[in-house]
C-alpha cells in the first residue's frame, strides 16, 4: 500500500471521528427550536458553514456543503488519481447544482442558490454551468460521462443523472456496488409505481445493467420486487406496497452506515477504508439535516427520524 493511500485512510478516519454521530444527532434533533439546534451544530465540524444560516433551508444546505468540503479535503490527501474514486460518490452535488437551475413543474424558476463548489470532484459541471436551457443541459450531459438522460424536461434530466450516478458508482467504486444497486431499485420503483412514469430509454438501459432487463419490464410492483436479483432484492425486503418506499429509503441509509463502518474497521489503509469513511460522513450529514428539520418543528423527532437513528 502506497504512502498516499495510508495518509488518505488515516485522514478519512480522523474526519469520521469528528462528526457528531448518533448521540450528537439526537441532541440536535431535540431542539426545541432551530436556533437551539444550530447552537449545538456550532460545536461540530458543520459549524463553520452553518453559522450564517438564517433558516432551515440554508442550514441544511450548509451541512451538505460541509460534507462536500471534507470530501474535497480527503481527495487532496489521496495519491495521484485517487480522487477519481470519490467523483461518483460526490455525484449528488453536481445533480443538485443542475436541478437548482431547472424550471419547476409550474415553469417558474426559484431562487438559484450558489452552486456547490466541486473542485476535483466534478464530472462535467463547467460544461453544465454554461448551459442556458434544458436542451443545452441535455447536450452537455450527452457529451460527458453522465450520458444522454433521454429527454430535456427537468424530470428527465434529473432522473437520468440519478440513474447514471448509480451506474457510474457500481462500475468505478467496487465497495459501493451494493449501495448503487439499492439506489437504482429505489429510484426505479418510485418512478414506475409511485409516480407512474415511464422511464426514458437511457435510464432503462442503466437500470437493466444494474438490475436486469426483466426487472424494469415488470408490469406491477409485486413483479418488480420478485424479479430483483439477490444482490439488489434486499432493498425492498418486507416493503409490500409502493407507499412504504420511505421505509426502504431508511433501510438503504442504514445499510450504507453498517457497510461503511465495516469497511472502516477492516484496518487496511487503502481505498476500502476511504470509501467506508465517505459512507459514514454521508450518513451523518443526512441525519443532521433530518435533525435540523426535527428541531425546527419543535424538537419532536418523527417516525422517519427515529427509524434512521
């Protein structure tokens, strides 16, 4: 193992150790106001970004920005070429940048936040940032590793990127392949059986690569669930109705947490430890965002938050 990977793994473990963890997240969630929660957050690594947050939306975005900054720091500690391992894992930030610039369902544009600064973790953001219309965004995606999303409506663009992110993660980050397949299951199931939307052809191809073509051809949710391969079926185990997919989402995060902790515990100073640390930091940020919402609602954690923590 090279010195660069040893340094990166040591840094990754150190970053994980600074995060609030389960007990800290519960404290943040108890509020009983957003202001109280932010005072608690100020003592964590998220405090640097959340100190200027004026409302819940800004606070949650600041938590995500903290995670991204730590991923960029971690990428800088990895040996030459090591940052490529993190690019698919940071894809959600580029998706969020694109989504924030697209018209809403009613055709209006909301206030566009400052884009996440991706640095070495970008896939094609410089090209996407210069796109002025959805059609130009589609063209930029098609010419990049993202690939053609199959349409230029806001829904098609974002859905295409999300499935492409799962495909890219499965191909490039072997320790995260299980999570990528689970994410593809949730995305396809929600679009097909909750929103009752047909998936664009490129999205179907990516889903078929991850799950098998017979899965995406299922006519009912039950068929979809029964046809899943064993490598992906865990994501919907015990989820009998599409309306319960939120429970599957919680399970996905808990699986990422458990798998990430196991990778970090392996003790080998290499890529698997780094991927595990990224998983744990991502879960923590997601839980802190949920905790802030709980505090903003009066410090009464709901069923979803309790299930996650």
